[in-house]
């Protein structure tokens, strides 16, 4: 027997109700995605060509490159470690813009070139990831914000430039021959380390003074020109996606992600867990209260029946029907109300009152659950017939 189609009820999840429930979360998600796209666009536009000597953007370094060329310095841009090491000669300054992004193999090749070189190597914002390989014996402490700092040293380039915008990485070295300048919270942000012969290595804690937007501030241009223009040839090394390592560095996917993305993902995870806990909170035990409106018994019965039908709960529906019938039959048969559901007391009283019929009273009042809807309907009719027979007997 096919089940008839259930009519829509107030508890049915219609498309309109689903939209009403989900529109808040969808709106929040849309706002987050829109904000992310806007921020990403702004970041990409503002930092386009960062430290690129060919870029005239605020974060580019074209102004400095043009000044160096005007002083007779040849500026060559290298985008791979092979180009950078091959272009380095005896009268060359090698500028490495992001040493921390190099792989272990690239840093090893760069360090070997630095040891052979008789020129100058300038490392921008070199942190713990690269110092261990490139400049052994020098460590980095917690970075500081960029601000106008005084030289506080005897390095000619620093004393000539005077106050400049520096900060970022702060360095600790035990070498007595090192020139330490521009102190921030007690540690230098510029360190010059003499090497063999005319070679030396310069550590700059921040690249800010090389940007187009800051070059005309303080003594930034003077210091940059003296550090990068001391030799007639400048190799400007900008690591790029084309700068493939010679061998696998062994870094996993998470090691390649910037720390900001990892922290952002962690914060989103915590927010999602808190939101789930908030939405899944318990409201405590049910409290009986008066209904705001009167509901007809027939409507309540029909609604409960639909819930049973939706859940295929024929066993519960049969139990309700049998329990109600036994409760009404007990006073008619002279059985106490507390014994209405005891088969050994109710059935003998029923047999004495009503003669045997086609249906077994025990099966009707205490039987098993119906196998299908037709059996449930038949059970309801038989219980009604039994109750009418008891009342008329």
C-alpha cells in the first residue's frame, strides 16, 4: 500500500524558511570574502615591485637605482641564485633583498660566493633563518619598529649620513672588528663585518630606507648610496618563482606558508569552534508554561500523528493507542486506574464482561507493533470496536 503524500505543516522546511535561516551566515561569509579580496587587491597593488630597482611604485627602488647609475655604478638585476653568483666579481656589491626566503641549498651557494668574493655583500632584514648559514656567529634578536635613529658609531658611511629610518632586525655579534650602528633598544640594526682583504658584509635590519617613498627622508639616500655605491658594479638579487633550488630543500607545504597565514587560519579555526559551541548550547530543562493561544485537541492530535508518521514510528503510535484504550477500559471494567496496564488484572475482567470475539484481546491491548500503516489503521479500528462493545455490554 503506497503512503499518501504528507501535507505541508508549520514545521516543514520550505525554501523560504531555509533562506531565512541561512541568510545571516551567507551574508557574513560574503562580507568576509569581499573584505579578503579588497585587502588582497590593496596589498598587491601597494607592494607591486617591492625593492625592485625597475619599479617606481612607493615600495620600489627605482629612485635609488637611478642615483647609483648617475654616480657611475652599473646596476644589474638578478632573479636567480645562478645569475647572482655568476655576476659577482672582485669589484662588485651583491645586494640580497630577501635572504630568509632562500632555500638551504641557495644559502649554501650564496655563502660560498661570499667567502670567495673580495667585494661587499649587503643582506636586507636577514633573520635567524639565514644568519646561521650566511653570517655564522651573528644572531638576531626580536625586531623593533622602524624609526629615525642616530648612528652612534664611527663607521664613515653612517656618520656621514646621520639620522636614518632603520629598525627591524636587531643583531648580536661578539666580533670586536664589527661596526655596530643605529641602536634600537640596546642592539644595532646595522652591522658591518670585515672579511678577507677588501671584502665585507653589511647587515641592514630593515629595507625601508631603500624604498622610493622614504629615500628623501632623513639621511636615507646618503646611507644607501654609500653602502651600495662603494663599488662600480652592483648586483641587485631579487629572488623569484623562477629561482628554482638546485635540490629539494625538504620543506613541507606548511613551511612554505608565511606565518601570517598560519596565524590567520588558527584564529578562524578558534572562531569556528566558538561559533559551533554557541549554536549548540543547551537551553536547560523544559519548563511548563501556558500556551499563548488555545489549540484544539483535534489539531494537536493531528500534528502529533504527522510527527509519528514522518518518523515511521508505528510502534510509538500503537503504544499510545493501546495505552489510551486500557486507561479508558479500566474504570468500565472495575479495575483500579493504577492496574489498568497490568495484563493479569485487566484481561480477566475484560473476558468476564465481553464474550470472546474474533480478535484476541491480549493481542489487541498488549500485542506487538504493527508491520505497516494498514496494520496500524486496522489496530485502531479494532480498539475502537472493543471499547464500544464494552460500553454497550
